C-alpha cells in the first residue's frame, strides 16, 4: 500500500494534481480482516490534462 500512497502524495505535492483517491477493503467469506485492498486513483493536472491513474488490488500482508 505504501507504494501507491507515495504515488498519490507525489502527484499532489510535486505534480500539483487534484486526485480522487479511493481504497476499498476486500474480504473472503466471513473473515473480519481484509484479504486485500482495491486501490484506485485518478488525477487531473492544471489545465485539465489527465494525471495519475491506477486501479490495482493489493494483498493484505500482515
């Protein structure tokens, strides 16, 4: 998760993008601890150009 969080932070801090960032926990069966997370981001640069974009599933490694 840290990798994706850093991508978003850099897009905002260094790239001056407006970013919509969403993280959704993924569960299997009756588990109360997520087995993974769906990480999504979509950014827009100044002037309306497309920016950062990803939609990946990341396993929960504890």
